[in-house]
């Protein structure tokens, strides 16, 4: 029996259960497992993380176990599928496995085709990133899954500093839950377009001809959101906000996004919009959480999974890794940047790097922070520079005494900086503000 026949059979089973065919990665996993490859070998061949391949495989085994009524796992997958194929267990309808002969198979495929056409799935993830490694974030993944799948929240924002893992988290959620949605569309606003053009794009993906006015287009879109279970992701949302003003202020040409986000929360439908942003805007905060629930998931540094980044980078002196992780705040992008430096200059010896006994910022850090600095208002810059000059956390009253700014400017500036995740309050004293040591070092080097 050929691998092609096995793939065709498993694809047939999965489709009759989920109305979706195997994706490319699932096909690769099945093919390589039948060729005797391990998870690690599969991960190396296709440039994925071994844990990710294992998770995808276990999800597939669980689904096949439900379909066939048998416990399927890595060790018995190949021979179980071959035995089932040889027994001609083909047709799965309404949770019943029916026996059918070979001359019935062509009719079965035609039935599947008709079913698929009736359901109409529209998945466009062409602009979503490929996730080869996923580190930790189990709690955040559970919160996101609960909000979307169990609480049926219409509007979720995933927020945090650049490089913290927002996009990766959302893509991981999608990879695990593709079968839950009839429509999935991922769009990046790195180079933003008007709301009018965005809705044209969304309607086009769903094979609907957009009407003439924005009002009619919105009616078309919300009709889809009501009748189909949709997931729409807008990444890089901060690019529709104005630079050099407080966080979350819309550029004039994108003001209608504000109305659109309000409509998403207020109009009844069965779908979800996920926004990914480095800045929080007012529409991400619900004024009536009981009537219009909005979830905001704010990401901070990784947990113990941060060690996997250093492991995958091939760094040495594992006993010193925790010091390095704490020094760079468990931030995945920071750890990747500094790992490259350690390999280039210190031959991968973390212990030698730690002996430098100081925060070292590469040009990668500077480029990342320069982009953040360019977005800030003058009030925010003044506040940050003053906070960075203090070794200890500082109160609002102290900032007011040190700066010739009005109380309103200081209050609004601090709120804006917290909405950019650049300053935070101490957990044990909410009156004191503190600044990330790494960003503080950037300010000390380049802006003092």
C-alpha cells in the first residue's frame, strides 16, 4: 500500500468528520511517519520545532481516534491505519462508520465534494507568518482559546511590546483551531489601507461582489459575520495610529476604523475579530463589559520556556542561562538578538558574556527602540527621560516636581506610556512607576 493511498484515505476520514481536508503540514507528518521518521527528524526536514510537530501529530491522532473509535497514537498509527484501510472502513457519516465496497468509493467522493461546496469554507492565511517554533505561552493560549471558543467574545486584542510574541501566539491558536471556523482571514496593517478597501478585500475573499457605498458594504460584511463563524485577524494595528501623539489616536484617514470596531462589539453576530497591536486604543477597553465584553490579552516575558530559545541557538554554559534570561527580561526577541551576539563574539559562551557585568545593546536593539521612540509624543519623551534618570521607581507627584509640565499632560502622558507598555506600576505600590531596564539603558546611551 502506497503513502499516497494512505494520505487519500486519512484525508477522506478527516473531511467527513470536519468538512476540511488535511493541511500541508498534516500531510507531511503522515508521509514521514510512514517513512519511519521521528518527530525530531520531521522537524529538521521542514524547519519546525519538534514540540510543534508533536502537538500537531497528537491533535491528528485524537481526531482519528474519535472517528475510528480506536486509541491511535504515535506507536500504533501506521499499522492501525493500514489495517483499517485493508478492512475497507471508508464512509463516516453522522458519527457512524459504515462499511462500503470499492465500487461505492467514487460515489462517496462525489458526496464529499457536494458537502464541501454547500458549506463553503474561506480560509486566507496567505499573509500570516509561518510558525516554526512556539515557546511556552500555554496560559495565554488557553485564555485566547477560552475567549474565542467558549465565551464567544466578538473582539479580542492581543497587546505588547514589539517582538514579545503577539503574532506568533495568534497564529498558533489558528493552527490548532482551523476546523472551528468557516471563514478565517489574516491581514496585516503594516502598510494600512482604508476601511473601505479592507472591507472590499474581505468580501472578495468570501466571494461576494462589494456594493457601492460603505454602509452597504458593512451590511454585507455583518451578514457574513452573522451567518458564518468567522475569525478575522488584523495585525500591526498600531500603524493606523498617529505618530508623535498619545497612544491609540487614529490618523485622519483611518477614523472610520474606530466606528467599525465599535460595531463589531455592539452588533449581534457569531464571529470574532482579533487585533494585534503595540498600542492600546480606547476601543479595546469596554465601558460596559457585561453588555459588550471585550478581552485584552497583554503579553509580558516568557516563563521557563525562555531557555528553549537559548537551547535552539546552541549556547553553552546552561547553568548561567537564567542570569541571561533575567538580564534580558525573558523577552523572546531580546534573547534572540543577544544570543546572536554571544555566538558571534563569545563563541557561544554565556558565562564569558555574563562576566561583562553590564547590559549590552546591539544595533538590533537600537533599531527596534528607535522605531518606538519615533512614535512618542514630546510629553512622553520628557517623562521617559526623567524616569530613566532615577535608579528607583518614581511617583507621579515626583515627576510633576521634576518637569515643567501641566498635571493634565503628565497624567495623559503616563496613561499613554502604559498603553504602549513602556512604563508599568509596581505590583506592591501602584503609585510608583518603573521603566524596563533595557529600554532605560537605550535612553541613557542614545538620548541623554
